[in-house]
């Protein structure tokens, strides 16, 4: 199986990096093909900018929504100097809203297209990161925002464009997703509803809703307070997760044990 791991931690000596090393070793031992995207190493830009509008524009958008978007004016208003505006006016002359949308779509950011190509080539995905304010770190959250785009991770029916959540079309077909996150606080703290909230946002909306049904989320609780013995225990767990990656997984509760480190 081709497994793509998206890793988000700034410190190469962190517990998360140890998890990455051991998980990758387990994958390789099991015979899987493993590729890692280290978001900090590649200096991925997580900030959604004007360039990213192209990733959420499509000629298939309903005509009334395209009319409201007024893409022609938006393109012209984005021009920074008179010559650029003149070229834009010339390029847009005589084009319908759908044709303008198609032109904008063709200008998707190259870094996003490169990431999407890696995702599309994988059979399964893994994510390794600490929990920041009940979510992924900003660099990984921004990766999702910029890479999980319209007509790649999801599509929308006319009803979806007009506000009906049931109009979202799942487009991701990966066999499974494994999320491994370290935390500052212990399992008891997450039992109060924090884990349920994270699961709704990350597991459900982030991965099952775009089409990946097999989603496992392993929490490494109280990572900063873990003893050296606990660290080794959890690193063995990370290795085993790689080794058994394509085997039937036990219920999520069995993975509720903690996982530690010096830097969560």
C-alpha cells in the first residue's frame, strides 16, 4: 500500500518526530511504500491568499451563484497596475461567467497542485501532529484549507451551492486515514467532551465527509508529562500502528491510551 504521511511539528527532536520515525519504520517493515511530507521542512505556506480563490472556482458553479460572484470585477479589481488591468480586460473580453471561472481555475497555485498530486497517488493517508486548541497546528490546518479544495476533496451539487449540506459530493477514495496526535492534557480531560468535539471537526468533517470512511484517530495523551518509560511504550505503539496499518483495526477505545514526549 502507498501511504502518504503528512507531518507537522517544528522540532526534529520532538516526541512527534519519534512517532514519525517509528511509524515509518513499521510501515516499511510491513512492506508498504511510505512517503512523508514534512510541512515545516518544505516551508509550506498555510495562509489562504487571493491566489487560492482559483482552487474554489469552477465553471460548473450554478449560473446564479456565478452572477453573484461577479468574477470579472474581482479579476479586474485584483490588478495592481494599469498595464495588468489592460491585459486582464483583453483576456476576459467576450467571455461568459463560466468561461471566466474556467480561466481562473486554470491558475491554481503550483504548490497546491503538487500536494494534490501526492495525495492522489496515495492509497492511504496518515497525519502526525500535536493538538493545538482542539485542532491541528496552523500549518496543517492551512494545508487542509489549501489542498482539500473544490473538485478535489469534494464537489457541490446545485443544492450544495445554495446552502444544503447534503449537496456536498465526497471525492476522496483513500482506503483509510490514521491520525496520530499528541496532547498536553490527560485522557480524563478529553473524556469531558473535548475528544468528541475534535472528532466531529477533524475526523468527521475533515475526512469522512470528503469520502474516506475508515478513519482512526490515536491520541497520545499528556505527552509533555510522560516518563521515559512511557515514551518508549508509545513509540512502540507507533511502530505497531505502522506494522499493522492494513489490518482490521480494533475499536477506537483500544487506542485511547496515552502517548508522551519532551515536546508534544
